[in-house]
């Protein structure tokens, strides 16, 4: 069966590079034709028929080469995403290095993680649980980490023997093409990894195609719900990594200034555009005033700058003008309803998508900022009387991605962390980050896990093989 879009592509140029620091349109790319989508599906299925039978140790050599190419091309790859979505150049390089770590981790550990698991039958005989590839997978990836999001999906599944069709964000076409070239050069077989500049209608048809066995999406709640609905109608498994509004709880600290600096640096990572950023900072009453004062001074000390140059004391643009306007609207809504804006929150005049880093307190449930994810440089601080109030506030969210708790008393912090409704929790650290650390959430933050040993357990046939005596 071939894919034919129910809403035929008009070959629009939805995929384009707009430098968010200048507003300049740098390059445009036409969307895929229906024939190109059909070819991608046929190629992915054909590649699966051979790739699945390649010994995993041989697949590991290709995955290792992918890691090596990330390292060899680090400067080139980093410059692409800084220009596409505004990430500070040093962070772009860090993202590329992390991708190399992810592919290396799965190349080295994949054979063991995918090995047969013996079980002891009660009634005799022999049995193992096999981990077998399932087939063609669709990845739908966002713009905020153009390489990392792909890496954590692609690395374990290429190791397993699955093949991948990748639909990237419309504002990241150059990084999408750079990834395709890297995969090709590393020796991924033709059809094993295929980038497609698909339309939304074409994506619906790809999901429905019987050759596609699963979908992984990282993105908004709305996108996740739409994809999950289509996948559900077609009985396809889905992994969703959606939004987050992570609590970052400081119960006590011997150094308020240092704690504020660490919290601010975490929040400003990727200019606040990370799903698991510390979007709700919760501090005890005795720390609150000094903590907010330190954050305010840090925010006021920054000026807009070129993310390529990354001069000290500057902040980068958001990914787009639309993203900047959306954040300012959320901040203005909070202020109009009584929140206190201690710093920033204003859209910088000019063509770039810059928003002054904001510090907000006094957020209440009737404000959008209480329930919605603030995807940008906005620091929200709440004060609480005790640990119980911190837990209630932290859990009063539709999201459940990550959480962090800080205290000089590790037992106290761990007790609070154990009560939080999240897919990930860290004690005395912003997060547990690494290729070996599973990533994912609960509630409206999605379901499924990526990275670590759980990353190879999602799109796999956990088949029972029983042999009678």
C-alpha cells in the first residue's frame, strides 16, 4: 500500500530557515510530494527486511560511526542550529557532543540490553524473552534540540534493527538534512533513516500505513494528542514526550546567592526553551526575599546578544517571533491579574525574537502562567511555609515531567522527592542527565521513556520463546 495524502501537498515552502537573531529568511525548502512519501515508506520497509537480520554487533559498528561523525562535524553541526533556532553556540556544541555520547552508549550497551532474558517456567521446559525489532517507525521531532531529540529516538532503534522515517520541525530543515547526510555517511543502509519534509496530512497517512509500526513524538500537548488519536485509530504504539512545568524546590541552603545563580543558569539554558526546565521555582519563606532579589539582579544584568558571538552578559533570542510574542502574552496576562514583575518580560524592539529575561512572583491559579508552560526566559518563584505546602504546590500541575529538590539534609530532600508526581526526580541536582538516564514523564507530559536501558524497551517485540522438555 502506498501513502496518498487526503490533503494533497501543494509543494508549499513551509520548511524554511529564519534566523531568529535577525528575522532574516535564509532559505526555503518545498514540502515532500506524495510520491516522495511513498518512496520513503517503501524504502524504509525494504531496508527493514535486511537491516533486522544484520547481527547487532555489526549494527553497533554503524551506530559507533554515527557517534564519531557527530564529533568530527561538531563545529559545522553546531553552527547550523544556532543560526536556525538561536541556541547559544556553546550550547549547540554541547548538544552535538551529547548526541555522540548517546550513540556511543547504545552502540556499546545495546547488545547486552537487547539480549535474551531467561525465565524459569513453573511447569518445566526452557523459556526466554526475546527483544526483536518491530519494523518501520515514524519520528516527529521539535526544534528546541534539533539533534538531541532525534538521537535519543534513533540510536536505540537503529541498534534494535528498526528503520526510521523522520519528520523534523519546519524551522529546522538544514539540521534535518545534515542529520540525513551524517546517517548516510556513517553507513546506515538506504531507507534505514529517511528524512521527509512532510505535511500534516501526509503525516496522518504515514501513521495509518500498515508498514509503520510505531510513532515517537516530542512536542506540544496539542500535537501529541493529535498524533495519539490517529495512532490509536490505527492500533499503533506511541511514545510521547510533551510539555513540562517542572518544580525546583529549595527547602534550605547555606548560600542564597549561589542557589539563585544555579537556579537562574538552569532556567536560562536554551533560553528557557526546554521541556524539563525549572519553570516553577519553589522556596521556603525565609529564603524568598533574598532569593528573588538575586534573581532580579541577574536578569537585569543581561542584554540581547548574537548567539553566534555569545559575549558575556548577553542572552539569546527565542526560536521565532511567534514564540516571543506568545511568552510576552503569558507574562502580560499574569501582571494584569496581579502578579509582580520584578524584571524583564518585554519584547525587544527590532527584527530579532528577543524577550528580556523575566522574574515573576505572586502567580495565582487564575493566571495562565499558573497552568501553562512558559517556554522561554521567564523565572517564576513561589514561596511556601513548609515541605507539605511545597509538595502540594509542586503536584498542582497538569504536567509531570521532571522535578528537583534541594536541601542540606539529604533525607529530607529525598522524602519530598518521593512524594512528587513526575517521571524524573533529582535530589540536590537540577536533573539526572546522561545517555544512561531514562527520560520521560507522567500526566500530560506524556508517556514512554527514552535513553538508558528503558530506551530500548519501547519499540521492540518482547517475544516469549518457550521450548518444551
